């Protein structure tokens, strides 16, 4: 099944826009034989971080960039799972065997054929590094990949696992890179190049400066209309705004950490000029504060402290003043429109007085009139980590710091790169940090599976008194074949983490794009991590 494309006939490209100057509106080409002049258009988007290592079987790389290079067997859409590199598939009655029939007209960017053997080599390479992928449950269930014929491949699982197709559709790791790019037959120790099957080809990468992508003219779904993409590394905020105003870049969007390059006011000022327009997706995720229940030396290990922080946050003010109403207040880890998430959890209202009372009753007092509460000789002080490239996270952190101080909690704010924060989350070296759920296409199963993953939220949940029960229920829900049983297990899981207040919700977020007013075909995928650039074109 071919991806939908905006069909635009472009004039022949007579000149290529060089990156120097990064002109977002294009450069004039040389005159052709007819004496006419042609304008080459490219999209130059700002990104606060480098695209990094684009090996799709590891995790440092930019997900929006990986999404245009690599593809999966199936695609997650609003209508459900649809064919992508696999034209069709069958699932055995016991749910343990998936047989995929592959497209026959696909090649990797280096010309190598995409076939069942390439699928097996890629998935086997992922599985030989399965410990790295423990957050994705399929990695623990997949027993064997078998080549049935040139374009038929069979996946055998150890037990029934209902999210199999969903996890195969993710941006990584079950996507495909040319086997010629493997290093000594593996991908876990790096690859030699980045040749996928997707609509764009990585052309050039200058670390911490820019990366350019050329349209894949041999793409099985039809060559993209926008012939060149450039990802330009710029600090978020005023620098990116100035670059947009100068047309050094011409597109920004919410990145794969949920961070916008410019704030809501700046977006609106650009839109008011008529040169840009703002396009927003439906709500896709929940922005939250993650609390480390396993940090025994920190006050955050106490449930009452986490509850007090929860009740001291004015989500309505965050929604209205920081996001201009573009993100809605979130009361639970998942919004009710997420599958299995509408389970009637008790709402915790914004109530600083009640929060202060909780702390007082738990022995956290303002001894001798001190501004910061203390108990047993230690102060009620914690560190809150935020993405240094996110102006909205910094503003929220400052608001939280101010509000919690009113009830006697001191939050020390620490801004770091998103990669450093992800490392803290994995190692448990934090009290509180900003994060977000995986998003509509992946939830609840992906975020919930991550509760027990040492690469994700294990430290968040492992200090809970019900941790063993929680992990057992997570195991059970992923292999359940009965819908009612599955609903009951999800309700139990969500109730435990809600009552323990380890995931403190802030707002429900969307993907926002600020684009040239003449860019058409702008749409969204069923994920917050990718944009379908191949569907876009200039009028």
C-alpha cells in the first residue's frame, strides 16, 4: 500500500541550493535552454540537537530524521495497522506466529534489494542486542525469524503478545537498514552507513551544525515533491526565531522530546506576518513530572511529598499562560481518549492548602518559622531536571519552584541536555524530572511496559510497596487474550501509579508545526516522533 502523497508537478531542478546561507525560501537557479528561470525550494528546519548517530537499532539518533530514512513492516494509522513494507500478513490461531508477505518493488538507498533475508538479518541483529531493547516487550517474546521464500518471512513468538504489530510499527528498533551497512554482521556496535528504504536519503552531516537529506527518486511510494531537507542545529528561543525571520530556516516543529523551538507568542507573531502558518495535531501525549520512588535518601521517596507536589501545581495557569491554551490541563497519566485509560481515577485538585496540611501531618514542619520544611534533621529539598533547550519546561519549572516554595518545599532547578536527562532517568540519578508519555499510537502499552524497564522508568516505580504486584500485572496484561481481563489489568496498573503519584501530570501535548504559508500537504502521523515530509509540497 502506497503512502498518500500530495501530487505536485515541479519544474525541472536546474540548480541545487547550497547549504551556505541556508535560504529557506529557495535560491534562483541558472537559466535553462528555454530562457526561463527556475526556483529550487527546500525545507530547512531548526532542531535544538544534532541528528546524532542514525543507526536505527540504537537510540541516540533523531527520531524525525530516522523516520524519513527507515521504514517498518507495518504502519500505525488512525484507522489501525496498515501495510507498509509488508503488503499483507497472517496471524496464527494461537497468536504466536506472524507471517508477512513483503513488497517486491523495494530497494535500499544503496541499491541492495529489500527481501525476507534482509528482514531476518535486521531483526536478528536487533535481537542479539535484546538487553538494550528491554523497554519494548516484543524483544523478550520474539524467538525466531524464518525466511519462507524471497518475499515471505515468519516471526515466531514464545507466547501470545497482543501489541506485536504496534511495536513492529515503531520508529525504532524494528526498522530496516541495508545489510551492507552492518559492521561485522552486527548493528549493536555501530554501522558503516545509513541506507534505509525511506523517502529521503542522508546526503551530508556536519556534527552539531546541519544534516541534509535528498529526495529518494527511486522511492517505492513515489518520489517526494520537496527535493531537499536540511536539519539545522540552532539553540531554541530567540536564535531560532531570528533565523525564521531572516529565512535562514523556514520550518520548526515539536521535537521528539516534546520541546518547541520557540514559544507560543513567537509562533503567533510569525503567523501574523502572513509568511508562516501554525498547524497543530490532535493531543498526542501527556507532559509530566517523573518522581523517583527508589531514591531512598531523598524526600521524593515519600508518597505524601509526591502528593503535595501534585496538589501544588496549577495546571490551568500552565495551560493558559505558558501554552496559550494550546495544551490542555492533564489530571491523569493518560488522557481518557487513550485505549484502556478511562478508568475513573480520582482527580487531585489544585489545592496548596491541602498540600501543606499533608506535609504537616507527615511530620514535615516549618521548625522555628523556617521557610523550608524539615523532618528528622533534613530539609524538604529536591532537584528538578528540565530540558535546557525547552523554554516551556524552564518556565514551568520556575512556576513549580515558586508554588512549591509557598508550602515549604525547595526545588533546585537544573537545566541539562535531553540526552543527559534520559541518562538520569535510566540510571536513577534524579529526584524529579520532566518527561512525557510515548504518545497516542504507542500507549498505554509502551509507557506501561517502560515502568519495568531499566532504560526507562524502573527507578520511578521500583520503590513502590506494590512494585512486584505492578510488574506481575504488566507481564499479564501484555499476554492476555481476553479483552475484559486486559481492561481489568490496565485499570489495576493505572490505579497503582496514580495513587502513588509517581507520574505527576501537567498538560496534554500536541505536535506543533510553524511552516511557510505556501507549504501544503502538512499532516501528522499517529505518532509524535515523526513528520511525513514526503507528503508536503510547495504551491
